């Protein structure tokens, strides 16, 4: 087992304004799997993603990662947990427009206190893996959306995280490019020591998942097994 | 941390428009502040020209004196009393007054006339031409070759003129360590000739100039003079009294203060607004950094570093441009009163620090407040 979410409940507001975003959600993420969290808008996918990432604190429940409850860590330990264990690909990528692709990719390593040279060398290598070595000195705004997506993926995997989290990775891509990206992630990024969690409601890419969790109204509605095997 | 600082600098420097606007804003503010402060310092320096040019260590005067141009004559017994104070090496009278000079072409020109003690010529200037001893000749005057020299018709040695219907002859040209502020040329003569040639009140001594036996004696001398009902100020003390008068008892200080504050506000507005926009445009990226694992103090350091870099660059350019402008102006305009002092540099630096802190505070507050959860929510 890799990460376990137990009885996660999250609400916003108090008393009369109390709105439940998540209700008693329990599931686990295993190494080597590509887990999809799907569901309609407002079903609690993003909230769940934020909670397992150590960004949003649940009101109830625990997130156990490597036998530790991450929500019992101090603020700085939580930052380190995200920095050294997780990799993020945000829906809008959030790349710094005034830095080159290579520098953008190097940022997590720099936050890990690696030297500039070491960080840039590794960033360059990772950009090679995602097929953007020839674009490493270009700023993101000179890249296509698909290329920006790959830079964001490179930034997420440059620290060799155990858990990669992608938020709506195909939202701004056309169908073909979306499939290519997810296929690339499955074939090149997913390893037996790493888990990938993808939040999406793009049903065109569901067949790439090894497991799918469906959310509805803040609750875990259903789990689907390994689609590749089905 | 060094790599993070390099990245934060690149973030800012690669956004060339904002980077240059920030530097220009601070440069402009520093330039304006330096101009105002330097002009004020220059005016104050010139307003104390006689104090610097005479150079006495201690000046005894009436307590009502506010500036070096005030003339409240001292009774002669005070000179004897001061001379009898322990710690006084010697004390001499100084006449400082204004005389109306009639030039050879028939024009009149007001001039500052300093009468030096006949026995010692204490406070005498450095001679550029002529011999100081010739001051004892009949009707002898020395003219200071300051910026007002031309107003006396640029007199050569031997040039004659009239002072209060008395004949005067230029026997030498003196160096002016500091040019005067009030537009009148300066003539040196002996104390006795000054009180003979110029209309007088009952008492004639404007100041008593004192040379102490040692620096340690100064406070004792000051206390003793105070007992006599007068005050003894050191050279710096007299300059400060002079400055304080213009600063606090005339509109000059207020005007300079207002202009300096306006310059500060201009700089703060440009820098603050630009920096805020810069942070705002990169807010989601900073939020993403937070989500990735950047700690608060790292983000604060990044923003402070960016602000500090533009602040210091702006300060450097501002000082450089202000100094060049002042130097060029002095070359072209001999009466341009402007002086770059350490105090001005420090004051401008402090103001730049305040601009940096306020500008970065706005940015830091924004970055600290952004919730990484918002980044996920888009």
C-alpha cells in the first residue's frame, strides 16, 4: 500500500452555512497504479486531491502515507512532504512565463536546495524524456499547449516523486493530444514504484486508467477495477 | 538558497518592462530626493560661509544670534573676561558687518566686511595674490575671490574704491573656502580699520574668536562664557545653529521637506504599483510554488530579494545621475548651491529602504495569502 485515505470528511462554512464537500471517503492508492478520480463538477474531486496532497486539511479522517498521518506533520514537514514525495501537474500548468522551460522544470530541485547547475542539468535531461530537449530554452508562452503540458509534467517528475498528481490534464487539450499525453504518461512516467492520480471528467481517456474512483456529491460512488485488464 | 535567489532575479529581470520601470521609478525618486537634499545642504553650507572661511574653533556671541549674518555687538569687557578663562589659549575680536562699496564706475555694491584682529589677524584667509602683511598699509582691503568677486568689478591689486566715504585699496586676493549665499562679495581688513571706516553702534565686536588650549577645555570654556550671559559655540555648533534657524524658523526646511516627501511618494507610487502588478501577474505561479512545497520564508525571501535588487540598482543610478547633474551644474553655474553629503546619501538610502519594504510588503502579503487550494480550483 502506498497512500490510504480513511473516512475523509470535509465541510466548508459553519452551522447553517455548512456545506459538505466530502463525506467519509475511504480509498487507497497503490504503487504502480494509475488511479483516476472522476465525477461531475462539484462532486469533491479537487477537494479530495488537495487533501491527499497535504494542501487542504480535512475536518475528519486521516491520510496515511508510508505509515504516517500526513496531517499530523508540521507546516514545514508538510511542505517537505509535497516537495520530496509528490509531483503536481496543475490544470492551467502555472509555469512562470518569464523563465525558460528548463528553468521552470528546475524549480522543484532548486527548492530542494540543489545547486543551479545540478538542477538545470537534471531539468534538461527530464525535458529530453518528455521530448522537449530542443525547446528547453524557450519560455512557455512560445510553446504549444501540448508542449506546455509536457513541461509541466517534466516539472512534476523532475524530483522523481512517489506520487504524481494531475489535475484535469486534458482539459485544455484536443482529444488526440490529450490521449497522446496520457498515453505518454502511462508508458514513460508510470513505474512500479510510483503511483499516478489523475482527476478528470474527460471520458475519452478513461481507458488508460488502471483503476477509477467515481465521486458524486462528496461521496465515493463506485470503484472500477483495472481497465487494462478488463 | 542561492539558486532560488538567482531564479527570483531572473523572474523579475526577464520581465524587462517592469524591471526597468521599477528601476526608473526608484532612480527618479532618488534623483529628486538627492537634488532637494543636496540643494538644501548646499544652501546651508553657503549660509555658514563666514564660519567656515574664518575657521575659528570657538565663537563667542550674544545668545540671541541665530545666524552668522546676525550682528549683535558685544561689550569689550567680555573679551577680557573670555581671555581670563582657564583653557583659553587666546581670544580675539572679529568685526562682521555690511558696507556699501562705491566702485570706480560710480555704482554701489553692498559687501560683507570682516575686520580681523590687528595683532594676530586670526581668521585670515589664504592669499591667492598679494601679501597679507600689506593689510596694515593705509586703506588696505583684501577681496575674497569667491563667486561674487565680479560684483566688485573683478578688482585687480591696487584698485581703489570707497567704503562709507573712506578710501579703500585692494592689496590682495583671498581664497574662498566656501562661497557665500547672500550674493554679496567679501572684503577683509583689520578690526580697527573696519570700525573706523564703517558706521558703528556703541559696541563694535561682532564675535570673539577663541582658540582653546586643548579640545578638553572647550566644555569648560562654554560653561564659563555661559556664566557671563553669552554663549560659546564650536565651529560645528555654530554651523548647526545656523542650519537649525533656516530649517525650523524659516519656510526653507518645510519646503525642502515637502519636496522630499513628494519625491518619496513619486518613487513609492511607481515602485509600489509596478511591483504589485508584477506579483499579481505571477500570483498563481507563486501559489503553484507553494503547492509544490515552497515554504513561506522562501517565497518572502524571493520577493524581498527582487525588491532589494531593484531598490539598490535604482539607488545607485539615482545617486550617479544626481551627482553628475550637480557636477555639471556647478561647472556651468558658479552660484549653484548644491552639496552631496554623507547625511544626504544615508537619508536617501533609508527612504529607498522604506520604498522597498512597503512595495515588497504589498507583494508578500498577497503571496502569503494565496491558498494553494485555489490553484487546484483554478
